[in-house]
């Protein structure tokens, strides 16, 4: 029987990343922030960066299309670190417990290769992983099944013995399509319960949040 491994998504599971943290400083109010992120620096545009598009190219294209927002668009690159609020400590605690128990740990993240370099410097626990796939380095993003297959192949993982944790339902569904035991992350307490049920953690922490 293969040793069980756990693969973590990063943003929304272990790292609190949100462009709103930056744009609340730059724009007039919450409505303006939501409008900007829905119509200018959209999730679809950010996904292109996660898939390897250079920031300089992505920013230049948007400035050309939305010259009235040139400064705010440029800030997406120049002030990107301000979108990182920090890590999610209760989730990192789960990661630490898995590591202490000798569970093989991997990361699979949609993240620009350019900004991931900044992220690696900030969070020392990223060195705890036995392997990592960053979409911006591989030029494929979740939920494309190809990136899950690449994960399995590169690290020699057995899909049935691999627990994948992600906050995106689409990514969870895609992973399950390859036979991976995928868990939709809704909070560290729920993650503890899922891993305890799989006998990967001894017991849920009584203080864990839901």
C-alpha cells in the first residue's frame, strides 16, 4: 500500500492573498475596489499571469485598454507584496503536524513565477514541502487536468493515496477526475477533521476553528 501524501494549494489555504488588501488603500471605497477587480484587473487576467504571462506585458496591455486606471494597474505589479496579508496560522499548524508525523508534503499552486520568488522569501515553511509545482513555471494552471497529471508523474504519487486540499471546487472536481482524494478546504477545523478521518492526524485539536 502506497504511503499517503498530502498536496496543498497555497492561496486561500495556507496563505492569505487578496488584491483587495492593496486596492482598499488606493481606491475610494469598497464599491470602487470591487468594480476595478471585476472589470480591469480581473480574475481571468490574473490567471494569465499565473499561467506564465510576464507581468510587464499584462500590465502594458491593460494600461492601453484602460488608460484612466494606469496608476492602479501598475500597482498590481509594483505593490504586489501588499496583497499578501500573511499566512493562515491554523492551517500552517496542520501542515507542521503532518510534517512531524512524517507525511510526505507537496504543494500545487496557481501563482506567477515572478511573484512566487517574493513569496518564497517571506514564508520559511514553504521549505517544508518535499516538492512543489508552480503554475507560472509550468505554464499550466489548475483546473487543467494536465497539471494534476504532471504532479503525479513528477513526484511519483499514487492518486488513490494522495490527498489534495484546495479551496476551489473546480480544482477539487478536476483532481477527483484523476482519482485523487481531493478535499474542498473551508477552514482549518474542517481540514483537521478530514485528515483525522483518513488517519493522517491523531485527533482534531480542540481549539481549532471551524
